[in-house]
């Protein structure tokens, strides 16, 4: 009898862990400041980049109650071609979205890093942002991220150092970077999110040359885009390839264009899946209407 009760309790606990509901749409006012809830903290950091041979700036969001006595997983959150490390803070209110999610008990405590994904000495989002050297600097950021920024974070913050405790996501150009860098470095990242991936996204067979390996290593692979986005095809072709090779992923299409309405929604939904077991039923395609 005791064995039966123990087995039943274990089964119920497992179901509680894995049987999570996937919110099809963000709740009302998910990106609005709420009073009376604990708030996270935003640090400004300067890190030495051997890749670029200069000192670079980034922002770090620390969750409410951040403590030096525990370790945290880390999400690296990337901007678009016309932005810099301030773009998410200017247009996306990630700190507000995350504060609200923590207050509702919907996400795991995590550090979020907002870097400048344009890895060059003059990394300002000024002049012709489409200039070849500036576009190339977004590819160079892969080395800066892996060799300079991640080691800095893990030396100076209470950041966990295993691949299952690192996630990468981004909007537009940053969405392409996230797919390229995340899927290209599965020894470093286990969680990858792309919001409105831009044309810098590698072709699917180059992005995922070994589909079986990706399926075994990735925890959550997220693709989202607005249904009116002229760049939708770049997300769509990746989704089609993943489907063809039976790689579990989430493909989320909602009304909208190439804008922060879509990107904020992506962050809100994707962040709830990070650093916890995800039920197999969550993976699939979602087309959300108004």
C-alpha cells in the first residue's frame, strides 16, 4: 500500500512538472509597469573584447531578489540591424515584461544580457547601418560573444556555466544571429529563440547540417514572426526544414509586421519555456488570430 501511494505521488509530481499550459497569446497589459511588485535591476557593464580589441558596453538585467549565494541561467537577448544594446530597452521593455512574469510566478529566475551585436570598434547604430563592414560585424559578434562576453559574465556574475543554462534569442538581425550562433554552437547553448529572423539567417541545410544532432541537443527551438512581415519567408523556410526532419520546435505566427508588438510577444512567450522541462505537447505550429 505504501509503495502504491508513493508511486501515485511520484506520478502526480511528474505531471505537475511537465503538464504546463502554453499561453497562446500574452495577457492584457503584459508589458505595462505594475506597482507593488518586486523589480529587477539593470546594470551597465564594460567588458574587454579581444575579438574587437576594444572595451564594449552591454546591459544586464538581474531578476528580483538576485543573490550572490546562488547561480542563475543566462539569456543573451540580441537586437536588430538598426539598433544597439539599448534597442530592447527603448522599444521592448524587457525588464517590465520579465518583472511582471516573475510576479505571476511564470518564469525561472535568470540573468538577461543585452549586448551590442555589431562587433566593431565603432559599434554605434549610426550612418548607413547596411554598410558591408557593419553587416559583417554582426557575424563577427559570434566570436565576441563566445570568447569575450560569456566568459566575462561567468566571471563577474552568478552565472551558471553549463550549456543547458544558456539561452540565446533576438529580433530581426538578432533573430538570425541567434539561429546561426545557437544552432552552430550547441555545446554552448541549449535554448534558441528567433523573433522575425532576418536575411542573415543561414540556409536551413547550412544552419542544421546534422538534423539528428540538433534534435538530441536542443531543449527549445522557437521561431516566431508576424503574418504581415515581409521577412516571414526566412522563418518559414527554417520551419519547413525542421518539420521535414522531424525536429521538435515551436513555430508561432501572429498578426503583425516587423515590429516590437511581435517581438515583445515572442519574449513573453519564449521566456516562460526557458530553463525548465517542457511538455512535448507544447511543440508544434501556432497561428494566432486577432
